[in-house]
């Protein structure tokens, strides 16, 4: 049944998810590609980064990663969007605290990326121009950008130059290849592990019970008067009397139903458990097949339903879900192995923090 139908029948609505707090291009599918125009960074630095005497600190080394250095300018460029938000929304000591915390978080991410890029260099992993362009085209497609001009407009909104954007994509392609070689290629999921995962979680693979119903609604407006409630109650009782006399439910529903879905009243609606208002669902799960319900009251008004079919939730077989389970286990193992690999890079590296 359509969403509007579920709401008209008193159904539940799911809330919208919150936006991810990642940097601008995380929403485009690539993390860590923040960047910004140097003029904007310079402006923020003039506002944010001052010495005790008030003189602007133009740049300094904030970390040494093996033989590479990371500068304050790189940190400010990487975290520009977060910094702009902090400047806009906070003042005084709280602004300073959030700026320092953000700088440290951004610096940690830069160090991790630098360690991985250094490892990729040792492994002689590179990205060809064709691979970079392919990644860009895939990103454009995923974000509904149909032309290079659309891409340039999007980059401008994110305060990214094309050079910075391409450099970020280049690094991402290299890091993807590196992780594939050093992490993903070493992850193995055994058949026995998949079987055990299924047996320990069979309750997760039970299908949601479903039912097919016909529905009749006589509406009651919000803050209805006693006369409006009386009118609606008399109307639903007339409909109920006809059903008790054996009149076809669809015929009665088309004659008596009200509201935005009155034109489709009496038609069969296929529903899953959890999609109806609790009052309607309770009746739908308990009614004998083909028997009209008693009058059901919800905030929408007075209802009558009849259940045509009901399907209990069956448990999916191992063969039906094994590929999905293998993918879940592979992702879990990959995440664990990736963390171990990153930690090993940290342990072997000479990292000196100066921020």
C-alpha cells in the first residue's frame, strides 16, 4: 500500500536520518578530501591563529611523520569547513577549546593519511590518469553531476580548487589500492564461520509477518464537536450493520469510506507488521480470515477491516542468506584488520606532534 494510505489508516512514520558530520566531500563518497582556497584559509588564519602579542602566525610545523612534515596551514586547510562553523557558532573560551580540539582531530587524520601514502610509496603503488578520471566520473554519477561544469560549480560551493580536488581523488585511489593489497586481500571468511553466524542469529533472519486487508474509514476531524463525532459514529454503525447482513465489504467500503483514500476503499492492501496503527494491527493479527472487525477507534476516526490473508514470518534458509552473511563477516574482519594494520604503521613510524 502507498505511504499515504498507511498514514491515512493511522500508520507509523519513520524519522529522517541525521546528516553525517563528515567533511564536505564525505557526502560525495570520499573522506579526507577537504581542502580550500588559500585566500579563505589566510582570512581564517588572520582571525583564529594569533600569538599572545596579537601577531599573526603565518605557518609552522605541527607534526613530523618519518621524513615528512605537516604544517599548520595544511591543518587549517583540511579543517576549513569545521573551523568556519566553530567561528560562526561560538565565542571566547569555548571557541578556542573547539578550535584546538578540531585542529588535533584533523592533524590525527592527516598523520594517518600521510603514513598510508608513505606505505603506498614503498609498495610502488600509483594511480594512473585513467584511474583518477574513472573515479571522478563515478563520483559525478553518484552525486547527480552530469557535466564538468556541474562539478566545477560543486567544487566552488565547497571552496575546492580543481587541483586540490584531483589531488584528493588521486590519493584516494592510491589508498584504496593499498588497502586492497595489504588488508582486504588477507581477509578470509570460512564456510564454517558463515554457518556458525547463521545458527547463532537465526532470529534475525525471520521475515516480518504480513497480511492482506480491506479497510473502511469514517473520519473524525481533530478537535471534533460532539455532533461531528455522533455523525461519524452513526455512519460507521450503518456500515457495520450492512456487513453483518452479509453485504460485500468492498461495496460497503466504497459507499461509506471517507478521507483522502476513499476512492480506493475496499481494495486489498498488503501490509507488513509495524505499518499500521497499533489498534488496527492488533485486530488484523487476531481476526479470523474473512470476518469483519468490530469498530476500531483511532485518531483518524472509526475503522472497519477484514483480513483476506495472513502470512506468518518464516525463517529464511541458510542458502537464502549465506552470501549476505559472508559479506557481513568480510566487512567485520576487514575493519578489524584495517585497525590492526593502521596501528602497526603507527608503531613502526617516527611521529612527532608539535601542535
